[in-house]
């Protein structure tokens, strides 16, 4: 079944303080959403609510029409295996090889004996190579993660997210720690991977100029509220002014 995610009047509080307020949106297969707005606006919290790693304080998050709050632990784990996050930091195990780091993206879908076998032998060699190759990392499959550059590490993190063939890819400012040239390359790789695999993509980014031509929607978040949810061609200069007014940040 194709994954469809719907948020209805969703809010999230931290220590009693609202971080997100009355967020309503629907996300379907193949959509590519640019999530933009000043720092502290709630973008990362929204990403984690979509991923099922946080519970909403109010409202409803539904997967294919069913409230996620009603999921059993097993059902929640199965949903999480259908969506993956690429974080701001690569979060690789530096002493492990690129191969093992990528393979860890399958661990949540495996039985305990498959996990044990993978810890003892380099299984799924061709599958790992196939996901590394489009990212330009196939030649580094047996290198230690600690020996890679920051941009290479982030490419491995993308491969780790893609190997399980998720239906929803959530990118939480995955280029924040990279230099501008590398950030543009990594952003392009994520967009191209989503298009090639027909995944739904939510890309939290400050590089809107890169994703603009490939995204199907732009969602602007400020102070925990959604200011707009529009096709990119309908986002005007006044929208940007309202979104970033007084923040000292610019897209």
C-alpha cells in the first residue's frame, strides 16, 4: 500500500511551551516538499512527528487514514521502516566501514539472526554497492567512516537511509555542517534520489534556490505556525518577507 500521511491540527509542546501549533497537511507519494523558515520555527520537531519518533501533544497524525496514536509497538516500528531521516550530522560509526554503516539501515527490518550474521560477515555486498554507486561512493565501500570527508560521510548517511527503500524520506537540514559547494552537491543528490525512486520527500533546508525547481510544494514555518503551503511558483517576495521578518536570516 502506498503511504499517505495526514496531519490534522497537530501541536507539540516542550515543558508546557508550544513548539508547533495547529499544523494541518497531507503528504502523498512522489511529492517533494521544501520545509523553510527561520531557526527555531519548529521544522525539526515537525520532521520527527512525521517520522513517528515524537508523539503529538494535540491533534492527529494519520497513516493511510489510521491514527498513529493507535499503532501497536510493532506497527509503529513497521511504519518507521517505511520512512527514514537524514540528519544534520551523519551519525556514522567512525570505526566501522562504509559497508557496515550503510547496512545498518536495514537492521530495523531484520530478525536477530540476520543482524548477527551481518555483524560476522560482510553480507549484501552488491546491494550496498548499488546504493553507494549513484552517490559516487562505491569506491569507498570498504573504507573506514573515520577516514572520509564531511561531505562523503553525509553521502554514506544518505545511502544508509535509501538502502531500505523507504516510501518517505525526511531530510532535516542535512547540509548544515557542510561547506556551500559540498552542501549544494549533497542537496542535489537527495533530490535526484527522491525523484528516481518516486519517494515522498520533505526537505528542511536553507538552500531553497537548489530545491525550488524540483519541489512540488513549499511550506513556510515560523514560531511553530504554518504561514503558507503553496506550489513554488505561487510563493512571492511578500511571503518571504513575512516568513523571515526580524529573524536576521534569509533564504
